[in-house]
């Protein structure tokens, strides 16, 4: 692959990618309806694309300076997508796994790259019926992007805990709040990234994996956080799909503020406090297992603390940065998220009450809808 250049960003721009499930309006089962929905979508709408499976639709913002701008962008696109879905008797599912649909019932998108991935990864690719959110934040150099990824690692479990929305898998209660994160970890280049010291080491690692045939392209690195050389960003990918747009924007605000705060620390020469990788893995497991009810080990005191405490402390640290970025009102909502019922727990509560997974999907697709019914 050779030299990999990094596109410089002089402002911490933000971009958000949402992966939403497509479900049949009557049965509430996943529907391989992307082509139909795409055809029904207004031609003027940009930033809507297919994914590996036809039951997934991805909505991307443009490059935005503020979370408010990203929210307005997403709201416009979601309304257009909802109108196209209505024309096709389809609804949007805001959750990281579907409660009851089966993996083998879903259709792979007829795309050379995707078909190649299925051939390479076999069942690991066929079971990727999951939905997540990715947040990009612009940074000014490749070296800094790598350093930020390293420093972000200890915060990833907290970010995952606030977004958990995948307690079911193929009709059963998994006992986890984020089953999606465990499915993703089945991929050879997903989950927590390796520690890298600088851009040169990252480029060497990518070239080594391509040259030895472990990956075909840099796009096959699906780490929980990674540098994105074309966009010039740090891309945080650890999130389950939040339960609605408001929750997604709150988490995006924390991401933008966190990346910029770490960037400022690097500029000012702050010492990097190392966090043992095993501690991060332990905390990620706790976040996936218990969600907002988890106790995560503090990397400074080595004592467990509730997610709500971790989020409150992190929010306090990030608030001055969030005010500079004009997203403090969104960041403040993260404390509410950490204390409230998670999307995963809401799904479980509906199932306990109704005893019907179809009803779980029906209620939550209605609640997350933006357009008038």
C-alpha cells in the first residue's frame, strides 16, 4: 500500500454515521428492503448508502462544525428516509441488534467488495446483522490522531455503556446489554485497537497487514476507535446504535468534546497516563454485560465506580471544551443518559410486560420516529 497521507483538519469538525435497521411495517421482522427504499428516496437526498446487508441503511452527515448543524442535517435526511420507508411499508429500527430476526434470512448486498468480505470471513460476516453509530472528529495531524486514539482507549467502555441497545439475539435474551459488541469482536480486525505510538507505526502496521494478505484494504480495520486518513479524523466506532436521534447527538457531543480536549492536552504537553490494556478490556466487558448499571474500574484509583459517576466526572472535565464547541447543552444530556433507563433495558422491560418481541420492535420504531405518523 505504501505511503498513507493524512488529510489535515484545522478545526474539530464532526461527522456522524448512523446504521439503521429496515423492518417490515407489519411483521416487524428485518426486511432486505434497501434497494426498494433507495429507489423511493428523493434524488436530492445525499449521504444515504447501503451496507453489507440489505436490511441496513446508513445515513451520514456532511462535514459539520457543530452538533446542532449535524443534528439538523440528520433530521432532514431521516425525515426523507422515513417518507421513502412509508412508501415501501418499512420502518426504521434504532437498536444495535434486532430482537428476533435470523442472520441467515438476510440478503448480502450485491457488491464486489461485500461479496469478497463474505468469501473471506465466512460466518463471521454472515452474522454481522448489527447496527452502530460512528462519530468522526477532525484533527490536525496523523501523529496526533494516533495519540488521541491511544488516550481515548480508557474512555471507550464508558461510551459503550451509555449506548447499549442490543440485549436480544435471534429471539433470545442474551444476558448482555451490548451483544453487538461481542459479535463485532468475532472479526479479526475489530474490537479494541492495538497501541500505536505515532503515524509512522500505524502506516507500517497497515502496510504489513495488506502485504501479508491479512486485509485487502485499510477499510477492513474495524477497531472501536481508529484514525481515518482520508477524512483527517479520529473515528469512534464503539457505540451501539442509540435509541433515538437525541441520544445520538448527546453521545456525539461527548465524542467531539473528548477528542478536542485530548488534542488540547497534547498541544500543551500533558503527560499521558497509561491505562493497562487489560483494564480497558475488563471495563469493556462490564459495559457490554451491564450497560449503564456497570461499575467500571477507574484507571487512576483502580477502584470500581458506577457509570453515572464516571460520566459525571468526564462531563465536568469536558464542559469548558464543549462550551467552546457550542455543544455544552448536548453534553449535559449525557449525565441524564447515564442515570436513565438504557435502550437495552427499555427493550427488556417491554418484553417482560408484553411477552412479545414483535411488540418490542413495534413500540420502539414508533417512539424513535421523527416524522408525523
